[in-house]
């Protein structure tokens, strides 16, 4: 208890759980208790779906103490930002923020995406919504409606699929054709990525993430026409469901669920109020 509008969370390698609150505070759960002092309190725009939306830990966190956040900055114009902070115990070291990537200025208050995770390749992946402008999803001239891939210092990997054709920060685009990939999951062993894309009025999608993949929005929803990629799984957006809102692979070193769940993908729906298994 004590959390307000939690939007994302991640478990640190030392067992602490860091929880994003939409209003800008990153809270820490330690030894089964919510600490009173936030890790950091950021100034954010929290209108609609904006705010503090994503958190990830450096693969070498126990050595370098780096924590990465995705949030909606307010200056010089409202836009989403990915920054790195250095932990000093249970709080961020004062003045440690290093801005890694500034995304495009926002107009609509929804479709911000916000999930960030490290891949098995040591690169930081970020899911970005198309800001309610569907044409953004099919261009490499901006970062909206995409999954991005950057190095942990904010530089752009030269093996990104559009590195040779896009310019500037747009070379960070790893996959496109997405509407609002609010969450995605990375398999801890294989590195396989499942991208959860929130549909408009027909279907919610789980897409098999591949470099250079185009998932068809706004031309398609649920199924796609080649060369676009159809989802590996989709379900109807109907009166009881509205938005795929979470997903994670179950492949831990210490296994507490029954063996039949190993390698399964668990996902949830905002309106459905359920968690389901994709075998």
C-alpha cells in the first residue's frame, strides 16, 4: 500500500523492487516494505497517459549502479525522455542524471508507450507509442510508433536495421508499425522479445520482435498482409477487454510455479482484469 498510479516496475539484481508512479516518483520496495523516501522524484507531465512510465536496471547494476528511466519531460516542450541515474544506496546520487535520448515533442496525451528493458545483447530497448497519429508508425523520420534500440551510453548501435537509411536519432529505430506498445517482454535466456501492442477497436496483439520488423499499423490490426508481420497471438478487443497491459516470460533460475508453466509467456488486459498464459 502507499503507491499512487503505479505504471511500471522492475526487480533489481539485489532483490529490491522499483516502482514507477505516474506523477514522477520512483519508489523502492525493500525487505517487504515500501520505503518512505523515493529513489528520485522527477518533474513530469502526467496528463493522460504521460508521466514516469518505465524503469530498467543495467546488466552490470551491482558494479555500476545504473538505473534507466523513461518519462515525460516538461521542457523545453513536452516530450518523452530516456535518462540514466546512478544509485547511491536507496536513492539516486544527486546530479547523476545523464540524458540518453530525447524523443519527439508530443501533441496528444495518449499513446506514449514507455516500457524499457535490456536485451540479452546488452542494448537498451524502448517501446514508444505513435502519439495518436497513426502515420507516425510507418515512417523512419521520427521515433513514434516504434521499438528503439540504443547502447547503454545513449549512442546508437551501427547494426540497427535502419542505421544506414535513417538519420540522427532515428537510426535508433529497431522495429516499426506499432500503435501503442505500452509493454514488452524479453526472454531472460534466449533474448526473444514479445511486443504487446494495444489495438484500436478490434484486436490486442503479441508480436514476435525482430530487427526491422513492421507490424502493420495502421494498415492492419490482428492480422497483416506481407511483407508486414502478423502477431504471434492476438485476442479480440471487445466489451470485456480493451488493452494488453503487461507481459513477461516465466523462465527463472528458481522455479516456484508448476513445471508446465516454464517457458510460458504471461500477459494481462487492463479491462479484462485477468492474467493469461501463452504456451
